[in-house]
């Protein structure tokens, strides 16, 4: 319950405040205009404030015509105040007025329309005077000066206009206008402004200096109007508590305390110059070049053959408008092929005078042998110091061109005339025809397509050869490392050889023993056994186990037993031969069965 | 001895097959000489008869077709001349004289149609166009031999593995080249208009609409064959049917 009561009371209070406020918004609206000073010099500016009381939602005021001032907005501020429950609001529009003329100047009423009703401010009269003691800059926080390099100049001669700003306090927001009549002068910048410190009458000033080159375009007495610079000067207040460290800190411009800004408009004195016309009887080829100039010419390579390349360098330097200098190609009468390069230009500013150097390069290719003289280059100009026309010249260059040691035609350096003389004549096509027939019989042999047999042999034979080779190599390897295989493969060969050698034996006992040994070793090799150690019975059994025919196994056993018997009983010549034959036949049969 | 005998026998077979001349080789050469002589004597019609009879009997030689093409040019028959030059290209694709004479012959035609541009496959296997099928087969046979020899040697000398793989790659590439050549010769069949004029029809009928007209010597690509009609194509847009007898392929 208490909470509800409190809420109702708060809402009622708010309603009442707003109700009274609403009444005050609609009543007693006033618009006033004030200036921060009503007497000033041309160097100063004043602040016009238009205050609209008891309302905030208003359009900007309509300012009167202010032809004697330069007007710039200085911002808007609003305020709300409560005095004895009375709420007071206002909005202030601020303008900075810079006087352009002297005298009593009336700032007319400004108008503003609020809720359909027009309100006006009162008129204000301000007194504008010339800058005090403008000829002397004694003890000023800031002043400007302008100067011309000469009060007299020839048409097109370079004049240097120098503007200097002297300031003892910090200067910011500089806005410089250098008015001059473009119909009377052409202008060229002379680099970035210079900053230095200068002591004037014992006071140290920071100086910012800007120079521009002016080239008169017309004859007569010409006035260079005042240069105008707008700037803000920041004056530091001289506090008494200089030793207070906190005061020191908060006087820093960063905190905006202890610094008094002042908007200033400084004008330089107008200057005048007499522009004189150039004297008559200008030399031939004169192209309005005024100043002092030098010209040199150099040849890169002097030991030349026809077709070689050398570079002719012409350098023009001096004070004046060097940038505008140009040269035509030297007239070398088809003795040289000339390739002009893009000129190189460098400008320097020395003692506020434009100096420049322009380099012209021509690649020269001699077309004919012989002694040659490169003609001189001349540069007519008007010397403003001596008030005379002069002609700067190069020295002629002598050189001897040798005949070319290369025999090929130098097509790439030929002049048009040479092109005609040396162009390879085109061979005119008088007719076309087919090329002749072939008569070589070896070429005309019939190319029959490859038969399948040929292609099969061509592609298949290497495969067959590979298989055979692989087989042979495999077998060879097996013979090296597989002992049973080696014995089995060589059993018949060894037995046959030994049987042939048996023919010459005369001793029947020895014959029977050796024959028995041959047979047993053959069977041993075939069955991978120790042949000499096995008996006739074992031979029969092993042969049967190895899938030899039973008949041959039995015959082998019998033959071995026969040999053993004969080792103890003598044999005739005929029976040894018969036994030998039986043995050979048996081995052949066994070999076939293996 | 036994193995060496087998190898010797195989080599003998190979050499015999490679060097065997066709039967009647001497008569063939005599006819060639006679035809060339007739050509030299400017008896072009007679030389054409001899050349044509040789081709009819089965002789196939690029230079023979080239000579026959020349004889036709001399007779003013650009159609058969271009046809024979095209046939000659199958055997002697790198011959400069042939290329020059074919160009000359095409310039003599009214339509001046150049041979169709190479397809993607031919651009990829660019070397195939510079060799005839026999050369590609010979190359494949040699590479086949080299590969199997290298394979055999590799069994005893393992460091030859890289060479073995390289030769295998070349061998496979040579097989693919032969395949591309065969595809070219079967798919890109060129035809030459032999008649003085030929109407290219929209269908396989004499009363079909005439789409465009070709003249003797015009080169076309034959894309289809149906009864006595051939479908020919000049480009992607111009194609139609012509009587088979008016076109040489």
C-alpha cells in the first residue's frame, strides 16, 4: 500500500512540474543578440551570439546581410536552469565575424520564427579600426610581412613573392590566402614552407615562410594585393601559483585551462611592381626565355663505325623557366639516324630563385663513313640582369666515322632514303606449278601392310625368347644350388662316360667291381643316395619307392648281384662285353623312366 | 647348341618375313618405270592407266599415289589428284613435296577447302600424324624387343629397373599411338568430290532439298554411309548427303 501511495505522489509531482514548464515554454520567449566586443581592429574578429530564451526547438536564426564581415559559424550551445522550481531553457547560436572594412559597421537584426511568430534581435554597431601601428610590429604576439624580390621586372622574368608569419605564441588552424590576379601573373610553387626562429627587436619569434615564384604576364604597374592569414593564437595565462605542480599540469593546452585562444586575421601590406616590356629586336629563335643560362654538349663515344650508336647529351642549366626549354632534333642531313630521348628535368630552389637543369639526349647512329661535324646548339635568352639579349651556344663537335667492319645490312638504322636503296628486292612470283614425280625405284616399292604372321612374330618372338631365357637362367641357378637336382641331371651323363671308359679294362674282377660301382652311383645320383654304400636289395626297394618299374628294379638288383659274384669268379672277354651292354641298356631304360 | 638353334631359327623367320618381296616384284617395278617414262613424255593419260592398274592390282605406296596425283593434275583433274594426294599422305605424311602439291591442287579448286583441323586426340598425340601406320608398328616392334631384352637382363642386373620401366612406358605409348592412328583412319574418313558439281542434299533422295553445292576437288569429311549415299560434313553446320559415285574416298 505504501508503495502505491508513493508512486501516485511521484506521478502527480511530475505532472505538476511538466504543467508549469509547459506554461513557461509558451510564455516570454525572447531573442537577443550580443557581441563580445564592439570595438576592434581589422586583425581581430568578434563573436556574435544570438540567444533564444525559453525554448530549445527553434530553427537557426536568419542573419542579416553582413557584407563587411566574413562570417563563420562558431557552434551552438544550450542550457537549462532551475531557479526556485522555475525551469529556464535557452539556446545560443554563435558566429565569428571577421571585419573586412574599417569604420562603424552596423550588424542588423537577426530574425527567427518560433511557433509561427517572428522574433528579431536588436541592431548592434561596432567600430572597426585599422590595425594599430601596423608599420611597426613592436611587442605583437603575431604579425605578417610580405616582400617581392624586386620592384621592377621584365615581362616573364621570375619574381619571388615571400610571405612570412611571425608568432610568439602558439598558432594553430592557419588558413592562408595569397590573392593575385591570374591575368597578370603566372605562379609556381617554390617548395614547402620553411620554419625558423628569428629575433625581432630583442623578441624571439617563430617564423613560417612561404615563397612562390611569380612570372609577370603583362606590362605596367601591378599591385600584388594583401595576403590574408586567419589563425588561432593560444595565449597562456600568467598564473601566480607558478610553483604549484598541479597548476602546471592543468595549464597544459591539452586540458584547456590556462590557455586563452584568440582568433586573428592578419593582412600583409599590398605590394606593387613595375613590369617592363622586353626590348625589341629579339634574336632569331627567341622563345621568351628570361634569366641566365648555360648550355653544354657532349658526345658519349667518339670512336665510331657506321652502324655504331653514340649519345649526344645537351645540358641546359641556369636561373629562370628552364622547364619550358625545348630543342628540335639536330639537322644532320641524313648522315645520322637520330633517336631523341625524353628530356630529364631537375629543378632546385636556391636563395628563393628557381634554378633548373634540363638534359636532352639524342642517340645517333652514323649512316656513312667520313669526317663529320655535329652542329652547335644555340639558346637565345634575355638576361634580365644586364637587360640584354644573349645567345648561349655549344661548341661544334668533330668526329670521324669509320666504315663498318660488319658486312650485314644495318636495316634497323637505315633512313627512309637508305631503305629505298638497300631494301632486299622482293622476288616476284611468275607462276606456280606442282613438284615433280618420284622416280627412285626403292621409294616406289610396294608397301604391303604387315601380315598377322609378321606382327605376331615381331611381338611374340621376344616374349618366347624371354620365356626361354628365363627358364634357362632358372635352371642354371638350380644347378648351382640344388645338389639332388644337379646329381639327377648329370647321373646318366656321368654313367655313360664311365661305361665308355670300361671298354679298355682287361681285369675281369676290376671290371665287375667298377661296373657295380657305376650302377650303384647312377642309382644313388638319381635317388639322391650315397651310391657306394647301398646294397643290391636296397637298390631294388628304393627304385620301386621312386616309381620305377618293378621289372627294371629287379633287373638292376640282379645285375648288381651278378657283378658282385663276378668279382670272385673270372670272366671271358665276351661275357664282359655282354655285361657292359646289359648295363648300358638298363641305364637307358631307367633314364627314360626318370 | 640346342637353344642357340632355336634362337637362330626364330631370327631367320623374322628376317625372312621382314624382307620378303611381294610376288611379281620385277613386273611391278617395270610397270613403275614405264608409267614414269610415259609421264616424262607427257603422255599423262597413259601413265595414269599404268599407275591405276598397279594400284588396282593391290600395290600400295605413297609415292605411287603421289605420282598418280601429279598425272591427274597435269590432266586438269583436280578431284582425283587431291584424292590420290590424300591417299599418299597415309603413307608418306612427312613428305614436303606432297604437302606442296596438295596445297597447289586445293588452290586450283573452286571451293578451296582445306583439310579439316586436327581433333583433340590428334593434338594430344601430335606425333601420330607424322608417321604412317607401318612406321608406328615397326617402332612398336623394336620397342617390344628392347623391352623384353631389358626385362631379361634386369633379372640378372637389378639396376636396370629404371630402364625396364622406361621402355615399358614407351612400349605402351607406342601401342596407344597405333590405336590412335587406327581410330583416325577409320573415323576421319576424308572424301573428295570427283564430279564437276555435286548437290549436297538434305536426305538420301534425288528430289531432296539441295542444301549447298560442291565442286570438283572439294574436301569433305564422310560421316555416314547408307546404300549408295554418303553423309558428308564441311563443318558443324553444313552437312548433307551426296551420291556415293560423286565422291572419292
